């Protein structure tokens, strides 16, 4: 039986014209029985790269006659924030700090409630796909208590023990549904390729596609994180050779200059060797406390799972055909 893509919507609340808010849901039914997994993107309204990657995953799955089970893809989970291109929604709230939400009240809380309830009732595991922005590059996966699931993305260092209880993945994990949050691209790279490849790797590990993951055999774990913030207003300029995902050596990393005089107000120094996991791409105006970069330091490795290895983790739900 051929793969079938079903387009529906998750509707709730009411807009100003009386019509409901609507979140598009694409359910890809495989040609044979297998697990049910969820892929969510667009939780932040200023991160469209992940949204585009999710749509490309739907296109890729639609051509696969060998797809097992069911994959539920929600490319634009936060329509209120996406419509205005903002990290926050129209109510000035952060969706990924409001889960599990509530059935009434603020729009963001309603979104969180309906989204998390929908996924929890249907999925055995969930990938929350995030991306960078035009001015910020990202390269890591946040772990929520299940390292093999986090490693299944296959391309990014894994950061454990940094979760917030009101994130989507944290709420899924608390309900017994393994989940991870992958952050890729942005800044110097607008490519969706890592998002597509990593999501397909997750689905391979879940047993939807029985083929080898496109990934190394293991990934670094980064528990020791150095977050570098600006201490003054000015123009941020990073080192010319700085590239997110690349190794970086201790020492001078950039400067913050006075916009009016050009004078260096702050010399930014990295305290130890590591991997550049996140960086604000300069030149960029910053304020005191503004984010400049994040450095990860190697603290062991986690094996990347093989195809089908994670099929039976979490809720034992099945779909397909």
C-alpha cells in the first residue's frame, strides 16, 4: 500500500473575526504497521528555518513506499508568533515556557495545552525541531532524560541537564513520552539540510525507515557550558574564523565597540578550548546581558542508535496503512 499524507488542523479559541486559531497537522501514514512519532517545528515565531525543514521532511516521506507506522508532523506550532515573526506571541508570552498550558486564558497557554495534549494522546516519541535565526547560529540537542533519543538526531552534540519543566519536551518526558529538542542552523548558515537529515535520522532510529542513520557512531556530550554575555552597549564583532559547530581555542574571541567613537569597550575572551555551539553573528548591536556565544566542553560520548533501536521506547502506540 502506498504512503498516504493526510492534512488536518488542530483548532481552538477564537480570533478577532470569530474564526478559530488553527495549527496545520500533516499525518503521514506508512505502507505497513509500525510506531507513531511526532515532529514539531515553529515553536518560536522567529525561527522559520526549522519550519521549512519540517515541510521538506513531509515531502521526503511522501515518496517513501517503505515507510513504517505513522509520522505526525506539525511544521508551524505557534501560528500567533509566526504571523508576526516574533519569539513571543501576540500576548507577549513564550510558548516553550508555558507547557502544559491550559484550555482557557492566554492564547499561548491555549496553544500549549492543545498541542501537548494532541501529541501525548497519539505519539510514542516526539522531536521538537528548532533552528537558528538570521543573526544567531545554533548547533546542539537538548536532552530530556533519554540520551539515545537525543543522540538519534545524529548530527549535534548533546547537552543534558539543562531542561526547563515548562518546555514541550519536558512535558512529553514527564508523561512517559521520550522527547528531545534539536537546535540547528541559522547565523552563517540558512541551509535546512541538517534539519531534514537529523529528523530522518530520528525516524530511522524509531523504526519508520529501516536503513542506516546518516550519522557518526557516537556524539559528544557537553555538560560543561560557558555562556558569554556582553557587559556593555555596542557593536559586537567576533573573530573572523569563528564558525558555529567548529572547535575553538581559549583566548581572544571578539570585541564590543562604541558605535559613536569606534573605541573598544570590551575585549571578549573565551576561558577554555571547546566547541562553538551558539553564536550571535556580527556585526550586531548588543546591550548589557546580550548573548554573544556559548561554548561546550567535551564530557564523554553517547552512542548513536541504529535503525529501529528506539521503536519500542515510550508509549507502545502503533500506526500505518
